[in-house]
C-alpha cells in the first residue's frame, strides 16, 4: 500500500504551515538555479509535458517559446498568484511556504524569453503569501536578475484573470480587458507580457534543476508529472496536497479521510469546473489531458466533495450567486444574464421557483457563453449545465414539487 | 490578412450598453436577449448582408459593434 501524499516535489522539505523556507535552506536543499540549464530550458519544458496550472492547462514550454520568438519588444513576466478562486488554496500555500521556488521560476522565465521585468502578482488577502514573498525578495538582495516587484492583487474572483491582472498592474483596475490586442503583444506598459501561474513557475524551477526526464518519472495516466490540488468538503483532512497526476478521485478522497459512502457528488476544477456523480468519477484519474478529453476540467486542481445529506441544488445556487456577485460589472450579458441565472437558481433551491424558471435557466445557460470580455460567465454556465445534468431530478423536484429529497423537507412551508 | 475578403461581426462587450439597435436593424444576423444585448450568429457575414452589417455597426451609439476581417487564425 502506498503512503500519501504520493509524492512531494514542490512541497518537499520542511512541513507546510511552518515558516516560509528561507533562501539559505532553499539553496542548501535544491542548489542554485544551474546556469547551464537556463539556455535550453524551453526545449526541456516542452519535453517535460508541463501544463499551466492557472486553470487553462496550456503547455508551458509552448507558451514560453512563442514569447521567446516574438518579433520585437522587451518582455515582462507576470507571476500570477492572485488565486481569487475561493475553493483553491494551493497557490497561497505554495507562496507562503516555498516563495523562492516561485521567484526562481519567474527569473528563469525572464531569462528564457528575454524579459526585462518581473511582476509578482499576489492576492492581497493572502497575507501569509504576501509576507513570505516580500521577505523572500528582500533575502535575495542584489543577485543578477531583472528588476522584480510585488503587486498585491485586490480581492475578487476575476482579479486573477490574465487580462485583469495586466489591467490592474497598468492602471489599478482589476477588470478584464477586451482582446485583441493580446497580452503577448501588448501587456504591462504596452510590452509583450507572459502571464504564468505561480505553481507552473515553481515546477519550471525544479525542471531546470533536475531535467525533464526526472519530471516525467511521475504521472500515472496521460499527463506526466505531479501537481498541487485542493481538497474541500466532505473530508476530514481538507487542504492542499501534491499528487502524482493520474491519481484517482477516490484515492485522493480516501487519503483525505472521505469514504465513497459519504460523498454524493464531486465538483472538479472549482467554480469554473463541473459537477459529477461520485460513483461516475471515483475511479477517474486526476489527469488534465485525460479529463479534458472526457469533457471535464482539472482546472486549478480543486476536488470538492459534496457530502451525502447536502443538497446539490443549494450548493450550486450558492456558487452561482457568488459568481454573479463576482462579475466585474462591465459586460451586459454577465451583469444581467449571470445575475438572472443566479437569482433563478436560488429561487429553485429555496422552493420559490416561478413557473418558467427551469426553462429560463436552460435558455440563459445556452445563450450566455462567449458573450463577454473574459470567460467568467462561461465558467459559471458550464458549472450550472453540469449541475442540471447531475442534479436534474432534484432541480425538477425543487421547482415543481417544492421538495428536497436530500434534506427530506418541504420547501414551501415557511 | 483576410484572403478572400471575408468579414465578421464582433461585439466589444465592455462598450456595449444594450441599446439593441443592431438587433432591430439586422435581425438576419443578430438576436437580442431579454436585456437587448446582442446574440450574434456565428461565422462570416454573407456577401449580400455586408452593406447592412456595416450600417448596423455605424449606427451603434456605443461603437461597440465592429465589422472586421475574419482573423487568419479563425479560418480553416
């Protein structure tokens, strides 16, 4: 029997939750970023199969190569640690505990693509992360590297969206901007900008030291390597884990103290993700490539376990309400449509559905995606569509009979 | 850029305020939702609708409807 966590790479070293690893300990444990590997880090990243961990899962090596081969301009690196997704804790835990790995990765990216500046974009409410990153920066003093500054991101779900991050760094406004122009062409200060999640950068810093073959020794399914996940909900030990990619949902649940009988459904990928019945995904490998092929999303690595006895319609309504609240308020379909979807879902959940609420939900769910400056509503709609699939009977029961079979209650009695 | 002159409609969603004129002028290509924000039909604009599409774009009070060449990376 294997012991969990299966593998520790980013989280190796002193246990989490203590003080951030100091520069001395970091270098003693891992050695400095090797100078000779920096030149061929892009081919190495491509061969490693490392996928971005901010949510979209784009290949990191390909992203860096595209930036390195740009025609002109001094580039900027944005290390994205805003982590506005409320169910995710992995980025703040990483920054609070291993700040130097993140900074190594950002420096590596800057050297690889020829960037003259690095911005560490850290969620301002993640105080331990901000403190650890600031102190780490101080510890590094006057090493040879591009100028590096910390910008604390404002609270908010969309503040971590890549164009919103650039907009905030440029103009103090953390709302997404319309593309084009693409950030890779005109981002921070109008310069070509590479926005990369902090976990992706930290893995790049390890791959630079130990090579792509080392990285690929882990991985039990399609996608090689390891990754950080956040386990929430019906688990005794909630929180951040590092897993070998391809570890199953059931294994993660078991390692977190949640048995299959206690879990009704699972939300994968976070508020931007999808619901699935527990029995359908219990043996599913947490593998970004495999999940995408199956119409699911690894996203930023959230495994949310909905306990038996908790109403999925209500849980979904809470998420939809949150997503509507978190609209940046710029685009009509999101301001009105997402709000209306959130309100209708809430009415259904409370047994107060209007006659055509289910039809409205279906129609708005179909017409909302793709109609905004960013993909915020698209993610919310995807989550709701999956909820209608997984909890469809319950949605009907709530709307038409005003009953909840999970809590065994009548909803129309005050 | 656009090899055979194909054009498409795009909405700048940050600018769009839901006046809905575009949907009234060009129902062939633009539906309106409950709040009068446009729902565009996908794909390039048919040649015989190009003139009407340009007029709808010109009439948008927010300059949020844009008729533009289909970008190269969106073409098969």
